[in-house]
């Protein structure tokens, strides 16, 4: 019963505290959020904190060194006293060494006989001993007293000397000097903060320039605006260089997207114009003229298929760019697929010499439809850029478990400039644009994406007017 009452009391107390403390905390956070502390202010406060904390350590270190030096002077005096002790007529003679703050007691070790003692003039009955330091609890005359023990021999007798150093005067001397040190240190800290703030402003100036430049960036001045590397040093220069490289990549990507949209619009404009032309022709003459009707239907069908092919390729590329392209991979023998494509090519291109002297069984791990689409693109290109009577060779080999497919033709070939751009989207060689060769310039870029998605490689060998060879390698690994 008592526990239940106690728990209820604690729960009630917690609710009351929540109602009282939470509003206060929220108000405090809201109030502090209104203060926008600059980086310069926070850096200066960091400097000030370090200087103050280390200043305390510095003053403490100076105090220790000062008192140690004073104690060292007394210890030298004690050594001088020991060296002056003499034995006269069997008795120990001590030359009185009256020095303010130094007292001593000397005893013979074997008999514990007291030979000399002037510590009695500095009573220690009211002092507490701690690690050789006496703190006077009742009198302000002796604040800091240190004992030191020294053994020495005189003839055949051993003696113990207890030397007492009164460092109270040194302590007060240091306190009187401490305020001057503190004032001097505060002046030095103020000078450091002032100078440091100016240096911080010089350090932050490149960042402010970067911020202003970044604020001016738009799609219209993306090509011209870059961060100025002049005057920046070390990490800031590296940061400015990294940002400029990022802007270069953004510009390339933006220009690529602009070019992509422009090229796609251009490619779609032609079939749309053809379809509209034949639709207008049908509207005028097609219903009564069977030849015009048939020609229009065939043209509209062809252009529609061309548009469908273009749109499908564009969608494929778009899914790849948005990282939404999904491939259904499995293990299968690629040889039957290549054989089917060889048969289809022979049927569709009877004017070409299609040869496949070496087709081997190869097990690959990949998307069968995507790989078939990629190989079909290479074969269609071989047919498209070759002439009647040219030979097209299709090979499928197993090299240490890797699948190597080669599509080689004896067609028109490519120039060195063409090879550098054949995988760019919408790229078509200048010397084929004037010829009646259909295409959108998307096939090879699409095929490359498929091969890369299977961690494959494409090797191109070509000679202008002599022919081209594409070699696709799909490694025998799971990814």
C-alpha cells in the first residue's frame, strides 16, 4: 500500500514538473534560437575559453616554479650550513646561520641526542603536517612551511638535520605579483582576441565569396560562374576545387539532359510530321484513291513502329537514369538464343552473307531478354551499315567460363572520331546522315547499358570502308 502511494506521489510530481519545466525549457530554446551566433563569434569564444583555462594553468605553473626556486635557495643555504659544521673538543660546533625563514634541528642518529635546535622559536604545535608542508591553522604569520631532511657525517658520527623553510614571505610576494600577472595576461588575451578575430575574418573571406558565388548560380550562368581559387589556401582551396568539379559535373549533366530532350524532340518530329502529312493526304484524296490509301497506311504503320521503337528506347534509358531499371537474371545457355538470331537475320537480310562458324554452349547469369536485345542491336547495326553481298560473322565462344560474342561485318566501317562517340545518345556519324539509313542513334548506348548491367565489356575494332567488329564479354559470375 505504501509503495502504491509512493508511486502515485512520484507520478504526480513528475506531471507537475513536466508542466512547469517543459514550458520554461521551450521558452529558453525559443529565446536562444533568436540569436544567430556567427562562426567568427563562436571561434572567438573558443579562443577565449582556451586562453582563460590555459591561463589558470599558466598561473599555477608559475606559482609552482616560483616556490620551487625559493625552496631551492633555502636548500642551498642548508647545504652551506652542513658544510660549516665542525667538531671542537669532542663537541659539535655549529656556526649560527641566522637567516629569516630558515630554522633547523640537528640530532645524532645513534643516540638521538639533540645537538642543535632553533625550530623551537617557530612552534609547530598548531601546524598540520602534509607531505612535508606545514599549514599554520591559527596564525597568519606562517602560512607555508616546508621541512627537508638531510643526513650527513662528521668524522665517525652520523647526524640527521631537519631544516625548516618558511616560504610564507615568498607566498605573499607571489600573491602581490599575481594580480600584476593577471592584468598583463588579460591585456595579452584581449590583444590575441582582437588580432585573432581579424585573422578569422581574413580566413572566412573566401568562404563568404564562395557563398556569394553559389547564391548567384542559376541555369543561365552555370557555364560562366565558378569559385575563384585565387587567394584560397590549403583546405579552402581543396574545397573550392571540389565544388568547381561538382559544378562541372552538374553542367555536363544539365547540358546532357538538354541535348537529350532536344534530340528526342527532333527524332519524334520527323515521324509525327510524316504521319500528319499522310493523314492530310488521306483526308483529301485517300478515300477515293486506293493507291494513295495503301501508301498512306503503310507509311503511317512504318512511322508508328519507328515512334514506338524510339519511345521504348527512351523509356529504357529513362528507367536506367532514375535507377529503376530492373533485370530478371537467371542462369541459362546463351547458344540457342544466338542461333535463333542468326536464323532470323538470314531470313530478314537475304542480301547479306550471314556466317556463324563457331557457336559454343555457354552458361551465363543474366536477363535473357535484355541480352537478346543487346545482341540484336549489334547484329542490326552490322546489317544496317553494310551493303548487299557483304559478310556478317556471328560467333559465340566459351573462354574459361566467360561468354564472348562477336559480331563482325565487312561494311562501311567507322572513323576514329566515330568510335569515340558511338555510345553517345542520339549520335550518328556525319558520313551516314546523308544516306538513306534509318535509325535514332540510341541503339548502341542502350546495348552498352545492358552489357554494363551484366558487368560485361565491349571491345570495338573498325577500319573505315573496311568493316567493324564488336566483341561482347559477359563474365561467368553472379552479381
